[in-house]
C-alpha cells in the first residue's frame, strides 16, 4: 500500500465490511441486569412496579468492542512496517543474481531468506526462476521451477572468493537465450568486486521489466590487505567502506597453532577507508607470525596469511678476496654483514677453495647467497649454483675488479656486461660522479626515496638489450642500470653494478643500502628445495592449505589448481587459485584474498539504464505489527470483561480496597503484555549439562572412550590408581576419573586427556578429531599411548597396528615438532626427579613438543616459557601400569615384573599432572645459583 507499510494478507481486510453487522448485534446484546439484595419492606413497596431491562448496550461499550474487532481484523491481515517493495513483475522469469563471496558470510542466512521470499512470490505468480551465484566457478542458470530453485539455494554457501559478477551475468544471459526477465533481483554484498566494474550496465543489458538491488549497507565488511615487516614493527593495512563513523579495529598476529602472540590497533577516522595497525614485537617473535586476523570477525577477508617471506633467512656470504681482520672497513663483506645481521642468520665459508666452500654452504640450505666480487667460477660451481637457483634460491652479486674482468657470457649474471668498468678518468668515464635516480614503482624498492648524497664513481656497464628496462630495479641519474635482476627457474639473480665496499660508491655506507638488501632478502624463499630433491625447475606449487569462508585453514584442496610462479604468478585469489598456502610443509607461499593495497569501495550501479529500486535484506528493517495489534486487542478484551463484570455487580460485595487491588493487578498485567521484552528461555540446558556441573568442583582425570569395553575399563581403573596415588602422595586430590565421548562431551574443563590407542576400535570421525585439535589449540594436552612397546621388541622397525592408527589420527591434526623428553625438561623434575618414563613397559620415549633451545658455552638451557606441550606420545602403557582393582591390587604385571618399575610409573603420572597444572615454573631453578649468590648464601 505504502513504501513503509503493507499487509501480508490484504484479502482479510474484506472482513471490515461486516463491522456494521457486528455493531447491530452488539446493540441487541446488552449486559445482564444488575441484581441487588433489598430489605423485605422495600421489596413489598416496589412489587407493583413494572420490571425494567436495558434495551441496548451503552454507546461507549459498543465503540470499545467495535475497535477490538477492527484490531483483530487488521492483525489477521498481517501488517508490516518497512516491507519489501511490492511483488515481482510478471511477463518473464524471475532472475536472481546472488553475491556469495567472502563478504556475504556474516549475513548469509538473511540473504537466503530474502531469496526464498522472492522464490515464493514467483511460485504464486507461476513464473520460472533463473538463479546465478557470483562466486561459483560453474553456473546452471537455466530457468527452473520453484522446488528446484530452492534446492539450489539450500546447496549454496559463501565462498572465500571475490565475486566475479561479469562471469555470472554472462552465464545468466546465455541461459535466458534472449528471454527478458520480469524481475531481476540483485542480492549484493554492497562491495565493488574490482576497479571500473560496470555491473549496472551488464544487468541492464538483460532488459528486465524491473530491477531490484537488495543489500545491507556493507559497513560491516573489513579486510586486511597487506602487511609490511619493518625494522621494529609490522604494519598491517586494514580497509573498510568509508563511513562518517570513527572505528577502532584490533588486529591479532597469530602463530601456526592459531595463538595470538601480538596485537595492534587500526583506528579509522570519520570518512576514512584505510587504516594501519602497528604490531610492535621483536624481530625473532615476528618470525613466528603465521597470519594476521581481525579480532571478532570470521571471514576470509579478515585474514591475511603470511608465508616464508616473513621468516628470518639464512644468508651465505662469499668473497673473492680474503677478509682483512686488521682493516675490516676494506673487507668486501664488512658492510653486507652489518646490513643483514639484524634480519638474517649469516654463515660464512670455512674453506678458501671455492668449489669446496660453495658445496659446504649449499649443504646448509641457505635462502640467499651473497657473492662479493667473484668473477670466474669453475664449471662445477656454476652448475651447483644453477641447480640451487632452479629450486628457488636467490643469488646476490656485487661488482668489483674480478667481475669486471669475467667473461661476458657468465650465466650467473642477469644482464650482458661490457668488458671493463666505467670509472672516473678511465676509458669509459664521465665528468663527475652520478647520483641515483628515483626507484621504479614496480620494483622491490618502490616507496623508498632516492638516497641523498649517494654518488657512484665506478661501475660495471650493461649492454643495451630490449628487456634491460624490465630487468632494472635501480639506475643512476643518467639512466645506466645500478641493480639488475633475472628470474632463473624458481630462483632469482640480482646484481649490484658497484662494489660491496666504499671504494666504488658510498652506497654501502648509506642507510638505504640496509633497506635495499633487506627487501631483496625478504623476496627469497625461507627454505629452498620445497619441490623435492630432483633439482628440477619449480614452475608451480600445489595447494597445501586453503582458506575457508570462515577464515580457517583446511587441507581440502577441492578443485584448486597449482599456483604459477614467476612472472605469471597471480596477485590475488581466483576460482582456479583460492586464497591459502601453496607448497608443502617444507615451504610454502601465501596467496591472499585481495591484492596488496586493495581498498574496499561500494558497488557502483550508476551505469544502469533501467530504474533501480533499492531494498534491504529480510530482517533488516521490516517489522511485523501483528503481535502489537493482537496485544492491544487483548487489553481491550480484558477491559471489556471488567466492565461487564462491574455492571453485573460482580464487585458489589468486595471491599473497596480489594476492588482497587484487583483493578491494579489487571492493569499491570495488561501493561506488561504490551511492553517489549527480550526472548526468555525457561530451560536452555543441554544433554549432559548435569554431569558437566558435577565435574566443575574438582580436578578430574579424563580418558577417551574407545568403544571397546576391556580397554575403557582398564583406562578407568588406571586413572583411579593414579588418582589414589596422588591423593596420598601430593596435596592434589582429584575427583573420580571421567570417560569422554570426544564427539559430544565438553573437553575444555579437563587439563589433560589420556587416549589409549586401539587399532581394533572404531576410527574417530573427522568432527571428533577436529574437536581434539581445537582442545589442543586452546591449551589442553592429549597423551596418546599406543601401548605397543612390547609388540615392537624383535620387529624390524615396522610400525605396529596401534602406531598406524595413531598416524591416521594425527594426519588431520596440526601438531608441533616433537622430540623425546630432554634430560633437563621440566617433566623430569616437576615433582619427582626422573631419568626415564616407564609404564607397564619400558624402552619407549615420551615424546613432547620440541623446544627452541638456547645454547650458552655449549650447555643447553631450559626454555623460560610457561607453555605446556599440547601433545605427548608414548608406547609404554601408563594406564596398564596404574590400573588397580577395588582392593587396590594391581591388575596387570609390569614387563619385566618389577614393582620398582611400577613405582616409577606412578611417579611419571604425578610429574605429568604437576607439569600440566603448574607449567614450566620449575625452569626458574636455573636462576637459583644467581639468587643464592645475591643473598650471600
């Protein structure tokens, strides 16, 4: 009826025509006459009077009832404030273009409800539906019936991709085959998919009778578009749609286990669409950053993956001249070492023989090799370096007298060099030293200001070639190249046409030299050889972990294609290459959703040639008035009932105070029935909550139910034995052990879960393993016991069935690197002093998360972190050694039979529990000598 008001069932308004009949009936049904008790004499005095009865209801009571009937009729017609505009047009199929890209995940249910409403209208009109999704690689847009359209809609889901609307509209146009749609509904996320997008003109080309654009404001969309690892901090660029409201966004830097290890805040001013979050952390800590994510937002755009480009590199240094310890400023590697030392691990050759030195350095798998003034190289050295470059290495060379005299056809030089060098006073000379020109915007030095005061007095010249400009990263003011590059397989060669020390140029002693080297090193791979050991050129990388629409990484590659490297590498995700990590666990590269520096902009429909009607998604602004009208009618009904009771004398015998109290209570109830109230749940408990509440009062040891009664009973008895031991030997008094169904039960309240592995038990589902993974990521620990140490005795290294089952379980869990418990680990002294970790069997090590060890004077020091290993693995059957019966007698003998071994096994259990509950506090014992010395003891 109006743009802001409509009826869902307007036909019911026809009932208003019966209001006159209702009015006439109400007039003929007056209230019952009032009956009173009179004294006998008064009855006799009036006995001859004619009895009188009201002929009709009072006018105000009739009006009250007429209003009540009108409200009920209006309520049944289902009035709605701010409804969707009108119904769909006939004369052609309904065309639905639905954005299901990364920005649609936050309100996907509302988009589905909106599309379902349009399909319902199409069904009532008897028209077909043609539907396309803008983030699907393939489309089936052939007009179909409403039932099939609903199935397609239910099967659709958001994708971690940028919508390709042109592709979707092309598929829709081909499916319609010249048929013009009646209504074209564009359910959009409100964001422009790419620059210069002409979606309005493309939709208008379908010539619909009407076009609707249905969207929210898109103001909730946020994305991290780039990350720059500076000298002291990491700068993350965050973008949103420009609004008049200021906003603050928290950006978390997370490690590979998903733990936030640093944060930064991006502050948007009013009208600002791009802000920067500064994450300040030591460089060593920033090497552990695996991803950046916006706190509280679960979309693919809110995540920015980091790859090997943000890790500390291993750089090998080679020089054509021996280092002069007495004149270090003249050493060719002196300035390179000081420029790279804060950002890389430097290694030097220990042998003066070049082939031997190169072989030794390449065996250490460096990311970058820096060669200062090395000219002629033996063929075996060239071949070894070429194989290393093919795998992804980066070779940085500096000019010098030796390189200037080298052959012009050196395969390890990026450009053809002229014989000799250009110098002041030489055959190839200029009148005065040359300054640097501005850096190209498409090179790695883009954004750096040309260093002032840097002059070049001598350099090696490059022969002019058609591709010389493309290979030039920096040049002098006269246009001659200063830094050139060439791609070789998956690797890169970079040449500085000046020396590495200050005799040819003062560039090495400038601050810009540090930043130039750092940027080149960051372009290299953190680990060379991810393609295998064949030495073949790496042209592409397979998908390793892909990003989901919720911003999580999954190993499901789907239909993703390998990522092309080199000049063909895409700058942003696509249908063929979704966002994620490409490569392998040995090394990978990240492909993010949006290109670096992207900025979110609103979708532009200015090119539409047909009128556009804008609507909101279902549930955004529409408000049904039916509950309010029925509530008012209920209040009027209560009021009418009170009036009739009062006129009938029902309150005549009540005292005045009682009558007033009754009226007050009724009025209060009527007011509360109209007051807006939040949804109240009488009982929102779930199955198993009563058991969960019983386990919150104390620490309980938990084990995984395998489904095999004998294994589960032994697990329960084993933890009972350990509980009893700790009760008598420690201040910890755990409650009764708990058996867990990891697919259903709450896991987070248990500090550690013991999992006895059985190859004959049912394999846990993927969802159950995912819950265990989430439990370990949130701080819990799982102790896997394969109980197979006795089975491995005398076998030629083949894994047992239980070990194979454990491998299958862990194949879907992102576990950290493991190591046997070191002799100085906290587990060896958290309560008892231990040297090994026996159970029912002995000989199998207890595996825990590998530590980052620090070495000082050859002596290992314990890590000072308070973290606890999220995983432990053994084969010694701890639970079998701890198991006791109701009388406290051990159920199973140890192998070999030795009660001392059982006692040590109990102590192992105590140490594990103390380690779980207290962390690495025992590591502070390394400071005891220093504390005692300060105290004078």
